[in-house]
């Protein structure tokens, strides 16, 4: 078999520059995709993991308190007809009253936590609690399970305990300690054991089971009432703007930061989807252009390729000879993307640290995206070159 030099017949310098520029666009698309995937993976908890949290928002609402309330000329209670009106709003999935204690109550920390403080108790239906509530119930003769806001524990550990010279207590320890609730009302007094059931991010209060609070209000308070100071609503996160307008029009106070946070999450997700779409378009166009340029060149060299085939060069050898320069260009671009993404991720992570977000330099999702997109793109070009050469010979 005669020896033929293929270097000057495979890809010309001008063609190599053209393909390199198309791969530059491909690299930009891959870089954007990798950065977006890595950022999204790092902010996974912030952007809400499960489907329930991504679809629904929970807000505690109150009536605004004015000067009339101070002089007893008005009240801030919700009546049943107002609850029905709120329930009818398109953004509201469900609404429930927050029942409060009608008696004086305090909690004694016992020997381990040397403090006593008065507090308030509230209850909501279990489906509104952001914990597994299968065991969150109460029967007479048993300890009362209590759900405490995470912010309360932080205030104790980083405020109260420091100012009073008391030891800081981790959550894992306090959940094992039995405390005492001291209830006083209607001329009666009760000391009942209680235990910390869990910690809530959603509810900034002290939650006890509904059956316990109804029982205690009946014995030590006024009994069941049909007027409530606060409501908890489950709403469609996609209609946060409409809900905000409705609450403002009716003079209800609510957690504005929570609704704004949900809107921010939606904006972030929309921007990420947009960037992923742009990166996908860049990658597809670059791969398509590389294929078109290579195919055009191969057809221009069709007579030379046929001549080599007649001389005894196998199709496999011809395919590898024409594909190898493109492969090296792709590998160099792909590695450059990997290095650039790593460097950019490092600076992004340093920025997010200032906002208490831990963004890793790279994630498994980032590496999978890089490998998968690189392999698929290069393999598509290889298949197109292979099919074109096989048609020619």
C-alpha cells in the first residue's frame, strides 16, 4: 500500500480556524450550562427541594392594630365570615385559625436548664406544620409534645444564655430533656410534663397539639371561641403578587419578606432556565455548524477520499484521519471550559459566602453536565463524519 501524507489533505488551516471558532461558541454554551447547573445544585435547599414547598407558601396573617384597639373601641379578631372570604381567594389553598392559650402558662427548665419563663402556646392543624407530625398528638396522662421555632432556640443560645451566664444547649440535647409546663387559670393550677418534639422554620411560635390546647382552654380558660387573632394560610406560590394585593387591601399584616423571597426564588429559577436555554441553543448551533463545515469539506475532498479507498486505505482509517484534528480541537476546548468553570465557580462561591450560602467549587451535577455534553457533541460530529465518508466511498 503506497504511503500518502494526509496532513495537508485533512483539514486546512483556514478550516481549522473556522471549526475552532464554532467550538468557541460551543464552549461558551457548555460553560454557561455548567455554571448554571453548579449554581442551582449549590442553592438546592434555598430553591426548595420537594414539590410541596416549591408549589405552596405558608403565611401567618393578623389584622393591623391601631389606636382604636388601644382604647378598646375595636378588636383585631378574625370572624368566620372573614375566614370564608379569605378561603375564596384564588391564591389561597386552605386557611385555618391559630388557637392561642386563654390561661397563664410558664415553662420550667428543671435541673439542666436553670430558668423559668412565662410564654404563650398556640396550635394549628398538623398539615400546616413543616415537620413529620404523625406522632404529634396528646392524651391525658402523657407528656405534652412541643414544637419550638428555630429562632427561639437561637435567641436562647446566643442571647439569653450568654446574658445570664447559662450554658448553651444544642438541639440534640434539649429534645431529650423533659421540661415542665405550669398552667394557672380559673383558680386552678397544673404542672404537666412536656418534651420538645421538634423545631420549625415556618412557625415562629410555640406549638402544642390542638387536642391539648382545646382541653386546657376548656378547664383553665374560657373554652372554645369562634374569634381568632391570627390565621395561617396555605397559598399558591405562583399567585404571590395577587395574594399580596388582597392582604394589603384588607389591612392584614403578614410576613412580607416570605412572599418577596418566594418571588425571588421564581425569578432565579426563570433566569436559570433562560440561561440553560441560551446555552443549549449555542451548543446545538455550534455542533450543527461544525458538522456542516466538515461535511462540505469532505465532499470537496471526495475524489481524494475515493482515491485513497481504491489504494487500499480502510474506511475506518479515513474516518479517524479526518476526525482526529476535530477531536483535538474539541478536547482542548472542553478542558478549557472545565478550567474556566472551576475558576469562575471559585469566585462565585466567595461572593455567596458573604450571604451565608455555601456554593461548592464544583458539584457532581456540574461534572456530569460537562462530561455528558462534551461526549454527546463530539460523538454527533464523529457519526456525521463517519456517515459522510461511508457515502463517498
